[in-house]
């Protein structure tokens, strides 16, 4: 009787044994001391390679270090596309049902930029002569604390000012104060915002940058009424310390809608600021929404855009910039880059044209400044060498 074949092969080169499940073989060459590592494929011991090929099965090979093959780029693209389709279908469907969730697509307060900002220590973001402050809200809400940075003008950035009382007193030195209201996503520590702070403090202005509720280190969740209250709370905090120093409200993107709503309130109460600067603004939330690249797929889906608008009724009413500016009784400067593809240039121009046509002729004029096709886009007008001159000329008119 013939002896039974064993599923065991003796390696005569190195004296080691393999049972078919081995993933690598080390071969020692006689007389050289060299070792050669050979990667092999893992396969079940009782299924031969020929049998697997005849059955049309692929060998589950691994690399020499035991790692699996990376996911195919085609599969990654398909997965990403499927996720996008799901988002575009679910957002309009959920908008009327769960408005709290859909509002996060407007505010994007959960988007971190940078990922782990050191808001408590502005100097870690290379912002000098600054302090981190937390303030309450008006009207008072015990569950909300707002984070903000107060940044000193370049001429005051010395070691002599480091106590809170000294920072408070500095706001009343007569130099212009800029209250900055940022757009959606990120926090007051976003890169493009830091660039603007450095420019403005370098122009010898005070700068106060706020994070609305739910953004940065501010508690709570954003709502239309809530973020406008937050902006007003920051303004009144500045106004209490400013004495007779001129205060300007600077709103960028969504911050232009928030700022216009807040300044409208202030002017009605007799606390109108010295001037308003709106960077990359829109005329209305509706127009901003239908012109945003993210909403383009909804244009061809009947009823979907109306469903989304339903979820943002409060924001559309509160952040209607063109209507808000009709009741703002201080000078207004609008700046916009023509290559802005997030909030298109035509919306800023539309806001200006509407203001010129409908504002009371007794109110101060609205100024519009275009920044052309110079690569500044939605966030980087700060890089324009002309911006300081535009700002100073506007302040001279106020």
C-alpha cells in the first residue's frame, strides 16, 4: 500500500516546514549568510491553486508585511457619490420634520477650523496683545456663555497691559473699534479671520471677535434669534467700555445678515454704531441659497428647494440684509470680490442697488467697492493691498 500524502512540505533550503498557510519563507543561501524573504499568498490548505483558478476564485493575497490590499479608488468614489446622493435626498425630506438638524447645514457650527483651536490662549494662534473673555447674553440666558477675543491696536501691544482692568480701559482710548461677526463654520480662530485681525490691529484699530452660541467655545446651539442676540450682547459689552470711541460692525458672509439685523435693532434703540462694513454679503437668504454651489442639484428637483426654504423661514426673515439696511441710519460699506463663487458677486451688487433705490434719501449713502478677479474669492479680500485704503477712506466719511 502506498503511503498517505501529507499536506506538509519540507523546505530543503532552510530545514523549515510549511503547511500551505504560510505567508512568507525565509531562505538562507549556503556560504553567503544572506537571507531572502519571499511573500506568498494565503490560501486554505485543502484547496489547491489550480482548483481555485478553475473555480474562478481570487486568491486573498496579502503583502509581505501582512497588510490587506487598499480599497479600490473606484469603490471609494462610488461610496462617496452614494453618500452625497443620500445627503441631497435626506436634507429636503427632513427639513420640515427635524428643522434642528437641517439648520446645522446652514450654520455648520460643528465644522472645526482649525481642528483643535486654542481659543483660551490667542497667542497660540499668533495673535499678540489679546485676551480671551467670556460674557453673558442680552437678554440673560444662564445656559449661554459667549467666547470672544479682545485684540489691542499695534501701538498698545506692550507688556504694560496685561490685567483685565487695563484691557477694559484701553477700549476707551479713542481709537476705532471693530466688532467682527464671522460667517458660518469654524470659529474666530479660522485662518482667514486671523489674517484680518492682524491687518486691522496693524492699522491701529481695536478688534473684538465673537463666536456665536454653538461656535468655538461658546455654549448652546445657534438659532436665528439667538445669534442676533449674541451679536448685540457683544456690541453692548464693547459700548460700555468704549466711552466716545467710534465703533464699526464688520460682518462677513452670513455675518453680514446677522450684523444687519443687529444694527437695525441698535439704530431703533438709539445705539447705532459709527459705521457698518459688509464683506461678501448677500441681499437675501433666499437668493443666497439658490445661488450657492451646494444647492445646485436641488434646482432640477421639483419642490425640493421649497422644502429646504421651509426649514429656514426664521433665518430668511431675520437675515434679510436688503430689508434690514433700510432701517440702518449709519454709513454702510459693501466690499465684494468678483470671483466669489460661494456668495456670488451679483448678490452684493444687488444689495447695493436695492439700498440706493429704497433707502430714505436722508440716510447716509451706501458705498460699494469691487475687488475684481484677483483670486480673493469669498474669504481673502484681506489679501488685497487696496483694502486698508478703502477702509480708511470709508471711516473719513463716517
